[in-house]
């Protein structure tokens, strides 16, 4: 795949993921054109004046709820990275129809526009919360996953192919608990919801590079899951605020003790690609010949944060969060 000849569009391009994607694309992959598609003119302006200004970069104002605008934006685009979503769990719970309009209907619009215009590849971001969802955000992302994957059937003889990536918490992204703990550290007390809680963890750069690698490898229909380490939330608190006391405040509605990236039922159609898993559609006509050489998973396999083989130590966590902590101290985060 030759990125230098490709036109790339990122929905939700002014978010944490989008900005990192644009940065890496410009510095390392040099696409013919990269388009930031988002609905907030202020965030686009702030992104531009912050240094995201390059001859190959374009800013396109629009909302994924508007299919006509998407169709216009997708003209001449080869690869769409679909990162736009409403993802704050409390906001989605309080505004359920808004979450449905953006995360489900918006994703449907992305698919329709891509099929109508002839985009070659669509790769969409999902979340661990889509597996056995317990909140509306997770339910909308599950529906979006199903919609996106099944839409490969609508391509027919067209060149459009659609896949998803699914991973857990992103260190330093908007909504991350790290800035919260950094702020609480100043008071000498940090709050966690349950001492047993575990989480998968992936850095923003790792997440972006994973999406790029999956875009290069995808055939359409896969849900790619990276192999990433777990951590205890108590260890995160100790790494950030070793001198602070820890207060347990109780688990919140819609929150899980542990994350699951692949369920037991999905494991039956999942293959091991070495550095990642690929959940394949159960329909036999979708099975790509290349994947037949890769091992399947054991019966009853479940990829969960509390039963993971790889764990981060407190020292490793400190090393990972050091750049975020430095930015917070300089007033760049929070």
C-alpha cells in the first residue's frame, strides 16, 4: 500500500486520536492529501495555529450526521479513518438519542457515502465497551461495529472494504483518568471506584500506529484487536500519587470491574495474527484465504484485562505517564 499516492480522511479529526493520526501521517507517511473532517470550526482553527498546517492538509467542516456533506467530503478519498463519536459515558446516558444519532446513524452515513463515492477502505475505531455492553455508549458502538462489518455485503462488485479496530483505554486521551489523578494528587487524596478494577492500556501513538497497520492489512470484515498489557487501577494511582491516600468511592453506573476485548463467543471466529487478533465474520463466504494459515483460539478463550498474560508494573506505568505528567506540569493538560 502506497500512502504517498493515497488521499486520507479522518472523521473526528480534531480529537486526540485525529491529531496524532494527522501528525504521524504528515511526518512519516506523506499522503498525497490528508483531510480533517469535523464539526467544530474553533477546534479546527486551534489545530491549525498549533502547527497542524501543511500543504497536504485540508480542513473540512461537517457532521457525520449529514450524509450529503460526507459524500461531498469523500470525493476523491481513498481511505477513511472513522474516529468521530460521542464517547463520554455519562453524556451518552443522559442524551441517549444524541449518542444513537452520532455513533450509529452517523456510522451508517459514513458507510453509505463511502459506498456511493467509491472509497477504497474504511477503518473505524471501536472500544472494549462494545463487548457485552453495560452502558449506552457501549451498546451504540456494538451496533456500529455490526453495521460497519455487515456493510461489506452491500459493496457487491465495488472496491469499498470496511473493517474495525477495537482497543481499550488510551493513555492521555480526552477523558483519561490520568489528568484526574494528577489533579487529585495536589490535594493528597485520589479516588478510585473499586480496588479490584483492572484495565487494558494502550498509548495514543500505539493506537494510531495500530490503526495504520490494520488499514494496510485489512481485507474487509475484520475487527482487529491488539495484544496490549493490563494494569491495576490501584497501581496507576500509586504511580501517579505515591504519597497520596486512596479513597474507594464505589463503582459507577455503567462501569465494569474488568474490560473484555474478545468474548468467549467471538473467540470461535477469531484468529491469532501474532501481535494482534482478528475477529472474523461467521459467514463462510467472508473467509479470506490468507487467514486459513493462522491459528484459531482455544475453546472458551476470553481476552479480558483481569486474565491477561502481560501486566504493567508501577515503574513501567510511571515511565509511560511521564510525558503526560510533564505536559500537565507545564499547563498543557488537565
